[in-house]
C-alpha cells in the first residue's frame, strides 16, 4: 500500500481529483493506494472554509477503485486537533490558508502509516509516482526538493514543502512536527508551516528538482507543481495558474502532456456536478 496525504477544505476537490488521476494513470503498479485528506470546518474564519464533504470523499473513492478495487480515499476531520494546537495562533492568517498547517498534525492522528507522501493539491504527476515514493528515507525525517525561488533568494538548500516524502516513524521519534507546532504557536513566521518545518528539521534528503518542478515542465519532470510563478512577458508579473484551469494550462503554458488526465477530470467533474442536482 502506498499512502498519500492531502490537506484542505471543499475547494481542493478539483486539485485532489486531478492529482489523484495523474498518480493512478501514470503509475504502472499492482499494489493499491490509500489517499488521506485532512480537512476541517474553519467557517469561523471564512464562510467558504467548509470541510471536504462525505459525498466528495465517496466520489473520489469510487474513481480510485476503478483503477484498483483496494484503493481507498479517507477523509479525516481534524478540526478539534487544529483548534487545540493552532486555534488563534500568530500564523492562523498566514500567506496561505490555515489548512496548510494540517500536515503538522499527522503524528497525532491515530493509524497514520510510517511512510507518507504529502502533496499540495496543485500538483500533477507526469511520470510514475514510484520514482519518488520508493526513495529510501529510513535515515531521515523527510525528503524534499529545493524551492525554485528560495534556493536563490534565501538559501541553496531551502526546500519547498509542497512535496514531502515523510518518514513518520522518525518524525515521531525526533519530534519534528511537535517542534514545528510550538514555533507556530508562539512566533509569526514568514512562510508559516514551511518555515516551521525547515527550522525544526534534524535530517532531510534533498531531491532533484524534477520531483517538484515549480516553474517548468521537462521530459524528465516527475512532479509538476502548479504554484505561483514569475512571468517576464509581456511584463514582469506573477500568476497562479492551477492544473484544473484547463484552458489556461493550454493557452499560457502550452502543455499537452496532461491532456488525457484533464479530459477525464472534466468528464468526472461533469458527472459529479450532475449527480448533485438529481
């Protein structure tokens, strides 16, 4: 069983669906996947911060089981844990939503596996996930690739926390997430969860950029991360194009490597929306 973790509210449905499809369609393996989704009700901050619904989870699992009957999609409501450790903390209104903090609760959720691949929802796999997941992380807390911009602007080894191959056994032993939570509870950090992880790390493995390409898509790219990036034309500006914005993926990036995934996503999204109105 290969185990993957997403975190977010009901708005990450499109990201989870597209990323999950890319994993299942690009991986040629006989063993099943378990997709975990940490979610919570944070409507006290914003009305749209509603958790992943049961019908979303059920739909995602039905899709996953078409590829392997033992595939699972499990949503875990961590609202109580979040309020206990992060409620009202200085980083609750960070640069991203409070849902980015949820991965730091993975050591507190019962039954989580010892090896876990955390993924931001704005990610697509171009190549077999086993190239990443099967890396040996037994001697470290996690494996991650450098941040495309941070490695120039902050530090040569500055990592991007959107793709983390987690050794949960070591993380529980070293207290990595516990230390990160304490930092977030007491100190405002520029990049919140990512900063807390980096400051609390004892041992990590640096992966090649192809395991978290945040700007380009090469033939050797395994993971394309559709995060905010800098464009120089027609004038210097940033944009945040996501993979489920299919027309913009075609017209701005001129990507067609994911067409089979995105075509299936559009069909499944139509089926899902239609089922809600029956």
